[in-house]
C-alpha cells in the first residue's frame, strides 16, 4: 500500500476540468500505449522472496481462504484483507483513497464499473506482468470486460450469466411447460396468473442489471465507449424497443410484478410463492437457497426464454475483476496475487464449490467438481452445469459507459421508476437517454446518439 503519490482522479484531459460522479473527465494518459516492457521472471522471484505486505479490498465471502493459500505458497508475502462494505461503498472509498494517494494494492471491481477506473488511470495495465497470454483461459465475455483500450486492467474472477430459476409446483399447477421462447413465456405468464394467482416473475426498477441483461440477450448494444472521448448511446434501436415493449405489455396486463428486488419484501414474496420464477444470474441459485430455504426441492434451473430458439443467447448480471491499483508500490507482488486468485485451480475451485462464486476461468467452470456438483435444494440438479452452458451464449461485445454510477442512478429515477410505477416505459426510456447524453456532454465527452 503506497502513501504519498497521488493518483489524479479529476479531469486528466484539457477538454474538461469537471469531476464525474464515479470517474474523471476523459483521459488518454497511458490508455492507448501498446508498448510495454515485460517484467522478468527474475524480478518476480525476487519480489516474492522479499518480505512485503499488500492490502486487498474485497467483499467476497471467506476470501481469506484464498489469501491463506497464497501466503502458504509465498511465506514472505502478507496480504491484508479489508472489506469496505460491498461494491458501492468500496468504490466511494477507493475514489477518496485515490485522491489522497493512500490506496490499497489490489481491489475487486465489477466489470460495469471498471471503465471508470481505467479512464482515470486508477488501475494498472497488467500486460507487462504476463497476463495477455491468459485470454484463452477465461470465458470470452469475461475477458473482454477487462481487456480494453489496448490494455488488460485486471483479471476476471466471476460471472453472472442469466438463466431462469422456476418453481416446479407452480408450473405444474398451472399446467404449463418451462417456456423456451418469449412468446411461450407470455402465454405461461397468463396461465400461471389465471390458475394460481402467482406472477411468473418480477421485473424490478431498483436495478438496471436485469433489464440490461435482457437487452444484451436480444443483441442490443445501448452503450459504446472508444476509451478516449467518444460515447455512443443507442436506446432507440429496434432491439431495445422490442424488449421494452414486450415487458411493458406484460406489466400492463399485470402478468409480472415490478417490486424492488433483493429487499425483505422481495425475499418474503419469493418464499411465499408469489413468483413462479426468477430470471436470475448464476449467483442466484446459491442466494435463493438462503432466501427461500423452506421451498427446498421445489426449484429447477433452465436457460432463459429466447427470441430465437435456434440461436441461444443470454446476458450477464454482475461479475467482477481483480485489479492492481496504479499507485501500488508492490506492483509485482500484487499482480502475482491477482493471477493466483483468478487462475490457480485450487483457489478458483474452492471459490466455486465452497464459497459459491461462479467462476469465469474455463478450466474451473468445466471441471467435474463444479459442473457436476449436485445441489439438494434443486433436487440434485447440476445447476452449475446449466449456467456453465449459458455462459457460453453471452456475447462478448457488450460495453459499459465510463460513467456507470450516473447511468445506474439515472435509470432508477427514469426507466426504473416507470417500471416500478407501471408507467409509460417508452417515455421513461427517452428521458433516461436524454439524461445520459446531457451528463456525458457536461463531463467533456463527445456523445453520439443512434
């Protein structure tokens, strides 16, 4: 952990002196440098043999297990773990630490927020530390989430491919099969409501991850960023409006709920059978076991319904990378720790099977310990295998805005609010787009709309 050198987290480019919520104004500092000097194995060995303490910020449960493994392999290295209170809280603290120069060495960052830290040179390009040749080891959509702007800004730790968890008893009572297409889903929603009174699912307005996963699945690409100054926002394409109109129709027919997810009321609704299914990310199956423990044996997993059943597709909800801060004064050790966390088979295997972090490393994802793990809650179904297959259908060309904090909060006040209140989704979508454009321009970006 370095104290003294200050990472600039403000306007790094002359075009703007304004501060972003969550990132600085556009910068090209180091972002497109394709010439890197590799760190030698001799330097790595020397660093790992030198008594060193690094600080690691993470919210992953029991991540100390992996730290212990690393320290056993490298007795001269101490990793100090700090949980800053979850992703959002951690980012706020990391940005404050970046200003002061008192930063941790290694940080966990969700893929959707990583571009904002890349933009302000807050994280280290790991190419000199021997990571560029690791691309084939990770699921494509995970690798492209860390490899951008001619750099590799962390290594993938986990993924959130979206599938469907459904109540077998409610589906059977309604006399419906698990829908393979969205047309079948709408039909099933009506039958389930008529026969059982339950909603087929819930589309929340308090998070944009579910709706963005649906857009991702349909081939929509609402956000593009060139890594420099140009942002493209496309919320008017047919692929976007098809998704919005589809869910608007279900909401207006009162066939899906629009309650906020992941709060106490939602937990109770899931446990009580208010919802017949959940369009959940790969972290959902384990989460559900704790949330609705009394419904054990009533759930199964499947892919989400498709727009084109002959071309299976999905989208991610969540997933994170492990990155080294640019201001770390133990960069080699920090980079080796990141590589160990994300590529060591024992480390990633334990994370997957005991801590239930869905892996992005192909070897772990395809291992029998993970893929064939039978879960009692799901009547012995090999749920990981279902989501492992889904992960291969997630397109790797998705991009995030470099001001994701604002995009998320603006969504909740516009399209998210309209979903919750069952209002005009098209109008709210336009309002969200307007806010995203105006905000981007106010921060010095060139914003292109399509």
